[in-house]
């Protein structure tokens, strides 16, 4: 299998070129071309998943080419247990996203071209092992997202798009500064593997304006990534962007884009600045707790279904942050508790994946009812259960997945995050467990208001979920149930990489031990 | 029976009902009789397997029997979770109870739910519920327990909300789930405490760790109380008892299944299973929660007029007894009461279902939609019309009141002996037996009140009365079977002494020592109970007869007027009638303020923080962009962005303006960044 990673990244661009040659009137052909493109990408991703060597936690399928040698910039790709699930998730979500977009009828050509470009950008971020390349893909992804929200979105789309753009751009700037600082510190290379080796030592003891350089760079990167996650207090762009974005874009946004922030932290902050993980873990856990509680409280108050689901994302990402913070349990400072570190960090990556499938499902389902009812006001429905029984059943499953019901995948990862973080951040985790109740409260309350009670007479003409919509939801549902019952196939794939990550943070951080 | 065979049987018991659920959910409506045959077939298979296990337990007669099997669910290197089954005599008896009551519920429902719009869905949910409940019973570790625990929660949510068109049913199902989740928070914290200290979820390994002292003192007490909070939620103990009475919105057979024999018993089962890790402090907490719940719920049941509400509060009270037994160390007595109570309480619920069914039909024929078919004030004199329902309910009532010759006498007696012996060792806790005995008195009173108001006296509504009929066979059969199982002999064989609980049950279920160092041994506890046995027996027969006598004089003889007394005790009467205003106060002081808080948080988030603080940056930037927009970059930038804008379609002109400025700033920022870094590097 030659250059499989390049294929995964560039297949959508090939599709984009193909779409450019299709006349704009042939909308169906454009849609089919997009479906074929993403379908092909998904196939390659499945091949990648099945040929990936799970016993080896380091980078595989590496590709390396010169790009701008004078600046130390190269084209390096590689995949490990951290990026593999994200690549698979993205391939799946992109494929599903095309079918979710099937009803787009305005500027179809532009829409799918941008959609495929977005796909390439995201894949590029996950697979780049050159920091400069990573950054380029990061920016490539921004532009199509901006236009997809700004042109195909809801009534306030322009405001939402510009806000998303500015906010993310702000993060990018901070990231760029950190990127350059690391570049110079590591001997003018962007090769991430080299940077991981060199950065902890190169920056050891360096002080800028009385502050440790490691801390400064960590914070810059953290804010850059935190905006994407989003971590409180950088989260307010998200509900707006979700409410205004077209369904498929919400699906990609919640399913994949939010994971990029977490991925960035784990890939860059954790490996290049392991010392600062020790220093920052407490704050990270605290922010996680705030995300859980704040997100849930806001979700409880929402009247707009889509906004509620958006806030639920903030809530769910909170568990993930707790799991990430747990990594320091593996180190020497607190006495080694590898169990907790493993539970936390594996739980966090598992939660990335599960949130991807569950929130994608939730947004698709919001779109299904919006298409017919033309509003998303939770109070405006009522009694839909008797009118749309299949839709009701699927929403029930998705909501239960969202509220962390055992037997569905979200529970496993959330529980792992909490169990992992508990030995290190006892009080924070205990407060966060209130989320167990709050999650259930907002989901069940919304469910009751929408589906129970007497049928609202306005809606006697609604029809149940159609086959295309079912086709988009069922794969996600199957994955959610399967991984909820038996999570091993997933966890076995990532655990070796996570052990390396724990080592990097614990051992390297422990050796340098400046905090 | 070999261990492996037992595991195979257990797998069958666990998964047959799940198969029924899956089949009925997908194709139930298309099957003949909407597939209820599938539900009944699988549950009878489950029952047969349970009976086989039970039989082999009786034959081998080994109190120490236990068999375990696990598989690796998750293995991350050091962090490993193994899920599996634990089969011992407690498991086997509990499996039989669950399968038996579930089978009865299936059979009863074929008539009770006949013609229901979601008949097939209903049987599917029964399957899911049975699966989840058996999962709890079979678990050998805290994670499995928690998983099935929550699944029971969700299946009860579905069953209570079966008639979701009614707002009250939808409310009740949500309330049940959420109230349970409050307890589950405690459960989960307890689980994390245990795992953090001992590194395992497996019961046996946890107990071993506790015995070794790897976890002790306050931490262990807190972990125990945390885990017990789960039981408080599921077993509807004070202060989380509020969901159970509302859950009566579900179909009555469901109440018999969940609110008599299984779901609510899960909390007791958990406490029994985890008994070895509770510290004396945790046990004391448990005892007081249970004892208080027993008396507290009984004082509410006494004034309720809805026949199911009486039974609901009676259930809460009886569960309090079981919890009290665990707390005083007599956990075997608690488990014994769980089993006997499952039989007679399920019988009472079916009986009430039979009465409601009859009322419903009579009212339906009269086209009367206003009269409440569950209000006992609309009944009276049904004895002659529904003789089987009457006699079976009477037997169950005698059992629950603790009258000799019936099962309830034996188990209640054991519990009360436990409290009495506990109080004799710890005189400062004299309240526990006081709670126990007074609750017994009140129980006898209100249960006979139910019987008298429903079946005796003159009919209150003669035209309804004339149309009342005995229920059909599938509804009567469970009544007869379960009332028979309320007779003492089924629990004392091979002995025939109606006054002693000595029999197969007590021989096969032997109390184990607590694993917490310094706790009284099982032998000491049994010894103490033995000593107080005679006194307990005399006292409990006394209070039971007193309760029945009082009830008789009020409701049959009319020598004491209920009305006069309720007026005389006005304040208390209203408190009891209104359930001590718990719902109102929770609503007023917890729920509403919390909702207001959530709204406030959302307002701060969206209308203040985002609108003014975050957008403030936007305004500053916009201003900056106007300034910088007149710099050299202008021309270059305009061209690029306009170019993109045109090729992509119409983008608002205002948008372009901001965006232009933004890109400039961005590049400016980037430039600054580079300069700063270069300055840094030169140090």
C-alpha cells in the first residue's frame, strides 16, 4: 500500500477537480461525484484501519518528502493510535455528510467543492507530522468552513460565519507564534518527531520576561486549540455557528472540527511540552468541570433544539478534558498510578470518537425534524411519538447515548474519563458527577416536550424519517451501540500509542522535572 | 450441576428476554397476537432455567456454593475491567423470584393490556426490563452492576411512560429516571472511591482488599454510603422516595413487576451483596434511612384513597424494613423479606389491577369518564363479585401484616428480632425497633383498611357495583399462585413450624461475616437475634392484631369514626394526605430555583458574556480595521478577498468590510509574532 495517507488526504481534492468539470445544472451528478469521492476515501480509511498494526504505538505508514528544505519544511505524514480513529471518524462523517447535504439546492457546485476541500483540510491536520504542514492544513480548513456557514446557513449566517472565522483566526495567530517559537528552539526544524525529542530539553530553563518559555508556549497553543474544542470561556462561537450552519456542516463541525482542538493538544502540547502538562493539569481539570456543569446548565435553559445539542457538546467535551488531565497520574510526582492515567487518556480519545458519532447523529436528527417543521423550538412540538414512531425511537437512542446510558458508547468513555481523573482531582471529579444528573435532565426534558403528550394538531401531516435519512443515521447508531457493549476493538487500537503518550508526559516530564 | 452448566443456564436466563425485546421491537407488530407469544415463550424458558438452577441448589444443599466466570471487557495494560457472573445461592433465589414475577406479569398482561395501542411495544419493554434486572442479579462486579442498574432505570422509564400521551405518565417516567440518577451519582462516586483504593471492581477482590485493610476508616464509610445512595434511589428510600408513588402511572402489571418484586428490590439486593464492605458507621446510616423510611411511608399510606397509592407507600415502607435489616446486620433477614415481599406484594398489585380492570370496564359500560377507577371511596362490597381477587388479596394482606402462618410473619419477625437485638447492644439506638414495630402496627391497619374499603361494606356506587365482574383466568391465575406462595410452608420446608423461620431458606443462605475489621461477626448477630426471637414474636403478633383490630373497628364496626379522628388530628391528617408536601417543597426549593439558575446561567453566557465581552473584541477590531484599512495593504487585500468573494457568490458588503480589516490584522499579528520570537531568540 503505497502512500495510503496521501491518498486519504488528496482524494477529496481529486473529487473537487472532477466536480469543477461538471456543468452546474447537473446537480445530481455533482452530488453523486461527491458521494463517490468520500466513499472512496472511506474505503481507503477502512483499509488503513485494518492494516494498522495495533501492537505498535508509534507512527506508521510514514511518508516523507522535501518541500522547502531551506526553511526545514517537509511533507511528512504518519498515523498512530491517536490519529487513526480521527481519520476513520472523519472519513465516515464526510461520507455521511454528503448524504445529509442531499437537499442542498443552492449553488450546489460550490457547496460540494468547498465540502471536499474542508475534508482534505481536516485529514491533513490529522495526518501531518510536519508542524508547518499541520498549520497550512489548519488554515485550509478554515476558509471552506467560513463560506459553508456564511452562504448556506440560516438567517444570521453572516454574523455566525464571521464570528467563527475571527475567533478561530485569533487562535491561529497564537498558534503561529508558538509554532515559530518552537521552530527556533528546536534548531529550525518543523519535523514534529524531531521537535518532540528536542523541545523539552531545548526549552528547559529558558525564561522570557520572568516566565518560563515552556509555560508561555503552552498557553499560546492551549488557547489556540481551546477555541476549537471549545473550552470555557472560549465557547460562545459554537452555539451560534451550530444554529446557523446547515445540517451537514453542523454534523462536521460537532463530529470532527471540535476534535481538532483536542487532537492538537494531545499531539503538540502533550508531546512537545510535557513539563507544562504537570503545571497545567489542574487548570485543565477545572476547566473540564466548568465545561460539564456550565454546558449542561445552558443546555437545560435552551428553547432551540439545535442550540441545546450545541451546548451538550460543550458539556461532553468537559469529560474529555478531565480524562486528559488524568495523564499526570502516570507520573512520579504523585506516585505512579498508571491505571488512572490509562483510563483517563484512553477515555479522552475514546470520548473524542464517541462524541463524534453521537453528536453527528444528534445534529442529523435535528435536521430531519427541521426540514419538515421549519422550526426547532422544543416547546413547539409535542406528541410526535405517535406521529413519527421510528424517528422517535432513533432520537430516544441518540438522546440516551448523549446522556451517557450504559450499553451505549458515550457511557464507557465518560466513565473512563471520570474514573481516571478521580485519584488526582478528587473534588473536581465529584462536582463533575453532577453532570450525570444534568445530562439526563436536559435530554429527557427535551424528549418529553417534543415527543410525549398529545399530538400537536399542526403536525398531523409530518411523515416519519425517510430512507436517505435513515441511511445517514444507522451507521452511527450501530457504532454507538457496538462500542457501548464491547469497546475493546477500539481501545485495543489506541492503547499502545496512549502508553507512549503517558510515558512522554510522565517520564520525560519527570526527568526534566522543573515544576 | 457443574459450574459451566450453571453459567450456560445463566446466559440463557439473561439473554432470552433480550431476544424477545429485539424481535418484538423490530417485527412485533407484524406477528400474530402482536408477538406476545414470543415474550411469554422466552420468559417461560427463563423461568424453566431458573427452576432448574433452583432445583439443583436444593439438591446439592451447599450454603457455601459459589461459582464465578468473567471475561476481559477492557484491557489497557494496567487498567483492566473484567465483567462476569457470580452465581451463589442468593443469585439463584433472586433469579427465580425475578423470572417468576416476570412470567406472572407477562401472563397477567395478556388480558390487562388487551387492545392497548402499543401492546407489542409493551411486551418488548418487559423483555428489556427482565434482561436488565437479571443482569443486576448476576453481576460479579461493580461495573456490570452499574451498567444493568442504569438499564433497569431506562426500561422502567419506558414502562412507566407507556401511556405517554398522558402528561402525568410522561412526567412520572422522567421523574423516576432523574430521581434514580441522583442516587446514581452517589453510586458512581462510591465506585470510584473503591476502585481508586483497591484497583478492582470485582466483589470478591474488593472484599479481600477491605479485609486486608487496604481501604478503611472514613474513606470506606464514605464509599459504602456512596454505593448505598444508589440503593436509596432504586429502592425509593427517604429522601428519594418521591418517584415511586408517581410511577403508579404505569400499567398495573408493571407496578407488580417493578415496584414490588424487582426494580425496587435491586437496591436491597445491592445492599445485601455489598454488606461485607459496609463499616459500622455506614451500616448505622443505612439502618436509620431504612427505619425512618419504614415508618414515614407507613404514615402516608394510612390516608391515601387511591388503591395503588396505598400499595406504593406500603412498598416504600416494606423496602425500608429490608434496608433496616441490612443496617442492623441482619441482612439475611432483609433478603428473606425481599423474597416473601416479592410474592405477596406482587399479588396485591395484581389484585389491585384486577379491581381497577373491573372498575374500568364497569365505568366504560356506563360511559362514565369522570369517576376515578382507582379511588377506594368509589368501591366497597366487591367481595361477593370478585371472590378470587378478594381471597387472594386477603391472604397477601395477612402476610404483609405479619400474621402467623404466612410468609410475611417469618421474614418481618426476623427483621424485628434483628433490630431488637441491635438495640439491646446499642441502647442509644432504641428508635430503630420503635420504628420497626410501629410501622408494623400501621401496616396492619392500612392494609386492612384497603381490604375493608374495597371489598367489604355497602357498595358506594351501586350502579358501578352491579357491573363488576371477576377478572378472566390469565389475571386470576397469578393471584392464586402468588397468594399460595405467601403461605409459610414454602419457606420453612422440610419443617412445619409456622412460628420459626427455620427451613431450607435459612439453611442455604448463611450470613457472612462483615469484611470490615472490628465488625460484629455473623455468628454474634445470629445469636442476638435468636435471643430476642420470643420477645419479638410476642410483640409483633400483638401489634399486628392491634392494627387489624383498629382497622376493623373503624371500617367495619364503625365504632370509631375515621372522619372525626381525621378532623381531630387535622394537621397531621393533612400532612399525611399530602405526603408531607415533599413534592411541593422539592419543586419549590430545589427544582424551580435550579431551573431559574440554569436560565440565569444561559442568560449570562449568551446575552451578557458573548454579546458584550466577546463581541466587544469584535468592535475594537472593526475600529482597528478601519484605521489600518487605509494602509498600504489595502489595495492588495481588497483584490484578493474581492476575488474570492466574487467567485464564491454574493457575500454581504458589510461582511467584506470587516473581513478585509481582519485579514490585515491577522497578517499584522503574525508579523508581530515573528518579530517577538526573533527578539526572544536573540537573548
